[in-house]
């Protein structure tokens, strides 16, 4: 007999392992290394899954609403109302009201992206068509008000 008593080999017990798709490391199949779905380990180990979730190329995160409010206010005045702004930008009317009404302290970056894109398109349309009547009236009124303030202040 080549191995131990009774003809059984004295090798270490087999530990099930799996190759990670991301880092290509062979890791034991335990909850410390893997997430499980239907009692089977997923394709990526826990470390690779964490890297995937935290390293994004897109606009993820938050921005103070103070930075977005002037852009959104301009878009509302150019479109002529909150309903038209909602249709132009793809944002909900509630979100627009909360940002313009100073009830929302921060805004998602993807929302800012939608506002900037809609404002860009609206400015382009206004340049081609000579501007929106409501927006032009509001700009004239604002310019007159600023002129009066400057004249009264002695500047």
C-alpha cells in the first residue's frame, strides 16, 4: 500500500473555490469573498463589486440647489411656465417647483445635466426664432429695475 492505513490517502480536504471575473483571483467560496444569488456565488468577488459600484464615469452625486436655481429659473421663464419646462426638460413639475421655491437643498447631478441640456436647446430655439415673448418682457423689466437701482444709488 502506497498511502496510509486502510488504503486512504492523507491529503487535505478540498476547499471549493472560484475564479473572479474582475481581478481573476481564485478565491474560496465563502461569504467573506463572494456575494450569493440563488445560493451560488456571483461572477465578481466582493472587492471587485465594490470597485464597480464606486468608480463611475457618469454624473453621479449631488450639487447644492443654489447653483442650479438661476439656470432653472431662466429655463422656466424661457419656456413660459413650469408645465412647459417639465415637458422640455423631462423633470417632474414638483422637482422644478421645489428647486425654484428654495425648498430643496440639493439636486442630483443627473438633474442638473437635464436642466443644462434643456436650457441649451431652449436658448438655441430662442436665438433662431427671436426669443420667447415672456422671457424678453421679463428681461426688459429686470434691466429697467437694475437701471433704476443704479441711478438711485449714485453709481
